[in-house]
């Protein structure tokens, strides 16, 4: 793999690839010792009724939610991992339903955590609350955009007017000086809108586009995920446009496999033949974008996966490998988070790709990808099974080593 692939253009799509150092960012610490990122679902309350909601959100707060004091203790435990401390994302439901949110953000910031927020777009998301949270130390806000028009996005979110409100909220997030992340859930229903959503992401000046590949869990069971073949094409298209905005994928770790496969061979037009879906996405992208978009150095995806650098704490303190892998590994009400993170048998299993089933256990990319454990679990009931959402056929086979064979 080349470390510095030369600058060259791609057609169509006005996509320009610029030199990059590494196709995947590796963590600088041992992922079995400390997480890179922890998502805390501070509440399940939310005024929206999104079709794909992982949390099956409800209108009112659960009285059993972690209290402010318990939340502060959780943050203390996260800070106790030491430097580099995990990134902390407060999500929901809608975290803005919690009146103590500024206090939690201020506490996390004071003890050295980098705090980010993932609110729903409701009347609670106002400029003054964003300013208050920024002043409390919040660094970034992520907002969901699941359609390129009011029609599709509002249908997804279950409330009329959310699309326009999201665009307005995104501008406000940037105006008050917070970093903006746009989250998009891809399904069969909205995949053809991706180029138009990309344009919105660029127009909004987002710092990061997080593209989530639907897991049939929660209310997401009502929507149709992409086929593995279409997912492969979308991941290639995302790589095509990764010179325009920083891209991260959720529940598609094989984006890292694609980033590695394409490093150094992008000049060869036929190295990865363009299928019908990617072809259409590229065509639509070329039509929509002016070609004036400044190319940037692609931000390589980071090598984290469920339970391996990543963990999720729900509203009552139960810990999971991710928000889409509903197997509890402990509760912060019974045990400090670091003990759960380091000691859980399941989390240890998720950090050992040699133990994965099927193609994932045989794959030469297993240490840097490992497959979506949530997809494996949702499909087979076994979190260590093969990820059916990936098309790749391993060629090297098992036994070629772990870290030493990292692609
Ligand atoms: S087979 Fe599994 S480990 Fe290999 S690239 Fe696909 S998802 Fe990743």
C-alpha cells in the first residue's frame, strides 16, 4: 500500500483525490485498556418518533434514569482512564430533555473530557441553549439529516417541519462556534438521495458526515437495509467523495477495508469496477456539484469497533458494546465503568477477531475491520458471527496472524 498516493482526478463527479498518509487511523493506545469514544444515552425521552429509532424513544423521562450525581460519577470514571481520555457523546432520546445537561457538560469538561452532543431537532434546540452548552464546554453537535427534502426527511422523523428546522439548527450550531456533524441513516428508501444529502452537508459547512448503515433493531425493523452489494457500492462512493468532506461510517467497518484496498490503486480506473448504483450516485454527484468544491486531504477512518475502543451506556446505566448490539455487559450502578470495559468476557471476545465466525474470522482485514458485530448479532443472534452486510471474500485465510498481519 502506498503511503502517499499522487494527486489525480476521478471522473465523473468532480472528485479529486489528494495525497494521504495512511488509509486508516490506528488508535495510539491499547483498545482493551481504554475506549476511544463512549456514547452515553442520558435519557430516552424525545418528542420525535423517528422510524429508525434505536432507543424506541418515549415522550417522558424514565424516573430510573441515571441521576445527576450518578452521571457525574460516570464521567469521573471515564476521566480516570487517563490521557488520552475518551471522547464522550451525550445522546438520547433527546439529551436536551435533561435540564441538568449544561451541568453534566461542564463537569465533563472540567475533568478533561471532550464533550459532544447529539440532540433531536425540537423546540428545545435553541440558540440560547446551544450558547449555554458551548459556554459549559461542549465542542461539537451532531444533527440527523436522513433525506434531501422535507418530504423524505420529515417522513423519516415522523414530524412535519423538522427538515427546515434541521437546516436552521445546523447553521446556528456553526454560528455559535460549535463543530457540526451531520448523521445520515442510509436505507433502500433514501440511498438515491445521497448525492443531494452530500450537497446539503457541504452547503451547511459540516465538519464531519457520519453515515449509518441501518441495523434492523428498535424501530429500525420497519425500514429496509441495503443489500450487501449495494452497501459495497455506497461505501466506494463515500470513498470517492471523501476528499470533499470528512466521512465516518457507523456499523460499516468494512469502509476501512475499502480505504485500504483503494489506497495507491485509485489511479487504475478498473481496479474496482463501478456498479450501477455507484455509477448513478457518481453521475448525480457530478450534476449537483459545481467542481468548485475545494478538495481536502481525506480524513482516514479510525479503527474502532463495538467493544474495541467503543462502548455505549444507556439511560439507566447499563453498558453495551454499542447502541445497536443489545447485549448488556454490566451496569455502572453496580461496578465502575473501567472495570466493566476491561473485564467483560463479551467485550474481550469482541476484541479478538481470530475468534469471529465465517469470513470475518478468516479475513486478512479482520484486525482493522472485524465486521459489524451488530449486523452479525441482529441477523444470527451471535455477536461473533460473520457480518452478512459485507461482500468480501477473504483470500489469505486464518492463522496469518493478528497485529503482525494488520493490512
Ligand atoms: S469479511 Fe468481515 S472482517 Fe473482512 S472486510 Fe468483511 S466485514 Fe470486515
